[in-house]
C-alpha cells in the first residue's frame, strides 16, 4: 500500500503558488502534453476536480457510450478531456485559479473520507488491475496531479516538485505498471528486471518472474539481475506518461544485460494514454 491522500492538498498548495506567479505570456506556453498549452493543462486539472466531486462524491450520472475495451475507454476519456479544454478557452486564467481554489479542498476532503481498503469505483487499468482498492485509486490521482503540475513547471521553467518529497511517491506509483508491461514476456523463473532512476532524485525498483507472472520485489543484495534499465530522473516522468517515447530519450536511457527485455521495460506507461 502507498498512502498518499495526505499529499494531495500539499500538491494543491504548490500548484496555486505556481499559477499565481505566472505572467500572462506563461499561460500560452506550449507544454509537452502535445497540443495543450499551460492554460489547457490548468483547465484539465480543474476538470479532474469537478469530475471527481460530481461523479464520485455526488454520484452524478450522464450519458456515456458503451465501453467494450481498453481502447474504447481511452477514446472516451480523450474526448471528454478535449471537449472540456475547448470549452475552457473562454475562461480567464484568473477564473481558473479561483475555481481550482474552490474545488481543491472538497476534492481532497472527499478522498480523505474514504476507507483506503474498500473497493474503488474504477480500477487502475494501466497497472493491469480489474479491481482496485481506494488507496490505489488515490495513488493514481496523485500521479495525475503531479504530472500535470510538472508539465506546467517544465513549460515555464519553474521547478519545485522534482524533489524526494513529491517525485519519489510519483515514481513509486508509476512502477506498479512494470509487471503489467512485461506480462507477455516469458523468462526463466527467478529472472529479475531492475529499473533505476538516476539524478538528483533517484531510486531503484525491481520485478521478478515467478514462473507465471512478473511481481514486484525488494531486491536482495547479491541477486542476479537479468537486465538493468537506467533512466535520467528528468526524462522518467515524460517517458512514463507517454509524453515522449524511448527513441525520443535515447541519450537519457541505458540498458545493461538482456537488451530485448530492457526495451520492453522502457515501453512502460503509467497513465491512460
């Protein structure tokens, strides 16, 4: 279990401080999120707050298409996101900040009210889960909040959350996608893949093939590692969010050992993307 509900309001504080410091020109800066500007990403963060409060807290339903596959779900979410961002073009940056302040606390309060071990309304599909606990759903919300704030910070050149306090939890959650990423790869029983994040914020995470599935493990000193993948910390959040792909970051990634297995590991995506 990764308990991150207490970190959500801390991220909100950092976000509001950042947004209130921006110049008008900053809001039009292009982000790594493809077609979205800073203002578009801020609008998307507001959408996240309102969607959770309306759909989960208030149990508000609206017409939606039949979802028969992962791709159907992805297409539906992408369309929801695009529709909202387009509508928010008419809303000022000042109003977006006001609305984020208004919705931020009830968003955090809602998640704080949940039993972390109850079944979540939605599973975390990118981790291969067909059913998730609330703590995992909240952890996913944390990664969404971190990612979009970091996209803004990256675009305007103002850092502040690429720290052990905020970035390491993000990486911990992202790594839940690694066993699912390797699910089609067969290896000798006991084979270990180690993922290293290098730089100012750093750490290592490992998975082992148990003969049937890949599972997260705590690496024991002296264990034989089949492949070791090292990724620069500033590249990792872009890679795991599918903002950039391995070929875009070739100079930031190194693979030692089983090259093919390592390449599969670098395809890990920890978001609905």
